[in-house]
C-alpha cells in the first residue's frame, strides 16, 4: 500500500528526527488528506476502557462499545495512554485506555488535564476577534500600527493582524532559537530549558532576525508559532493587561470551561498524565516532560484543558456564543497554509478538515510529550477530542525519515468512529482518508 506523507529536508537519520520537531511544534497534529498505513501492531498491554462509555445521553447515535474498543486498540498498538471524548447533540461518551505513569502503572482517566499545545491558538484568535468587534483592533491594519517598536520598518507596514492569525506573515518560527541544540542533532536544550523563563518580545525579535519564509501575504502561508506570540503581545498592548489573564476572562470563563487554564507554574494543575517524548528514538526510553515552563510558547500553545472542555469550547464558538456572526465568518475564511509540508485550509486560529462524513472545524496541538486533536461539525453537534501522552513515537525508516507506526491507523479508526460512526470507520480502515497527527509525517512519493 502506498503511503502519502509529508517531507522534511534532512540529510541523515539523526537530522531527520531533529528537523521534524520544527513541523511538530509549528502545526501540532493536523489531520490532512492522504491515505495512512493499515495494519495493527503488537499488543503492549490491556486498555482500561473496557467499553465503559460513561455517556451522559440516552440516544443511540454513539456506539459506546465500539468507541471503547477502538480506543483500547490505540493503546494496544503502542500508545502509553490515550483519552477521548465524543459528543453528538446531547449525547456524549468519554473513556481512557492505558497508563498515565509508565513506572507505576497508574492508569489514565478520561477527565485528566492535558497540555493541548497549538489548540491554544484558537483561544488567542477568539480573544483578538472580540477586540476587532469592539473596534480596538482592525484585522487588515498593519501590525506596526500597534507594535512599532517590536515590528518596525517595512515589515511592520506590510504584515497585518490577519496575516498573523492565518500564518501568511512569513515570519520565521522561533522554536529553533528557543531550543538551539535541536538544529545540531541533540535534545540537550529540551532539558536545559525545562525551567527557563523566556521573554516573549525577545522570542519575536529573534524570529524577525531570521530569514523570512516568504513575502507578507504570499500564498501558501507557512505555519509559525511566532505569529501567535505576537498576537498575545498585541492583546496586551490594546487591553493593557496580561494576555493570558485576558484570554482566561474573555474566552475561557465566557465559554464556561472549568478545567481549562494557562498554568502559572511549570506544573500541570489537577489530575494529569506524564508527557512522554520519544523524538523519533533520540530519547530512549521516552522522557517525561510534564513539568515544563511553557513561557517559550505562551499564547501560541500553553493552554491546558480536558477533552470535554475542548468539545464545550468549540461548541460555544461555532454556535456563536463567543463571537458575533461577522467575526466568526472572518475566522472561517481559509487560505492554504503549509503544515508539515502540505497546504491545508487554515482560517484565523482554526482549520477545516474534510472527512467522508463531511467538513469539521478545529485545531490540533503537540508539545513535548502530549498530542491533541479536536474536531467539530460546523454546527457543533458532532464533536471529538482526543489526547495522547507520548509524541514522536514513529520509528525512522532506512532513509532516516519517520515511518508509519501501528498507532497511526489505530488512531484513524478511532477518530472516524467518533466523528463519522463505526460503519465509516470499518469501510475506511484499510485506507482512511486522512492521517491524524499528520505533522509528524514525512513525505514520500506515492
């Protein structure tokens, strides 16, 4: 079976693993078109789901037993721990499979708080669009109007607020500067910077000093975390308050989310799993990065949440509880943006994914050791959010590129069952229409 994956420029096995991190951190876990590998992997233990379901509705549209079985299969394929929440109207299901701690065997639970990475960008975009509605920010105004000292000169005049939010600014990503060893085939800076407090303005200045990825506004856009660091600084300028505090009040609390926050310390608040990073075998055994200072990503990726809270957030957004019709329409105007090397329809902090059963909106995220996917139908009726506690688990092939893992097709089946139903999952299991967490893929010829 031919695989369609995404290509990184890398000269060796070690360099490929390191280079792939840039795409991982820029886009998180994009679900994009292309067949994934079929098959199943060796069993690594029993899942904890056991068909428990824990649904709150009385309908029959969710096959709870099938959902729990397919979630268990993700763990059995090699994922340490995975938790998932599905909603269809007023009916809901949640479950978990695997372990939260590989040393003690402590099981994962469906209510665990999780680092959601780049899903944070949707929260930040909503907060800025609320300022657009109030007239304090203009989407098509140059960023230099608001932050002339930070983005001066021609780029400040040409790059607009919209270009930040839809990743067409072509400002380079700052991740390589925050973790310089990753460009040299070493993961040492991940440990060196565990408790380091980064300054957002300095991260932006470093990214602006790097070569641009294109001309402002040029298509396709190129995903860059720096855009959303700048968006946070813009929020601070126009509101006069800390961006994370502002997003918490204006978005998180307004959506009624009880387990979602920007942590004030390097610790994840509340019950949580470990965050196991493999870095394609560079870290073996995988290392737990659940204690980490997230100032390197702030408004671009520092939010923690639960899978049920994510569903509630996107439901509130898509049903007009957080933005007016005009702002929501702007949010859903998409342009092609390169995520993992493939042009995908990206709006303002949200992107579209077309599945066999229709179009879904959402985002994905991945930070060291934790990956997340959240998708919702356009009306917020059918939703699914899934979190995993091990990232970059794929092995490297003979050319030094990350290859498909048995975890990937298992994830595809579970995601299709959650969003489209078990009948679609069964018929598409051998050649599913999209690859979850596709930013971790490497492109090869079909």
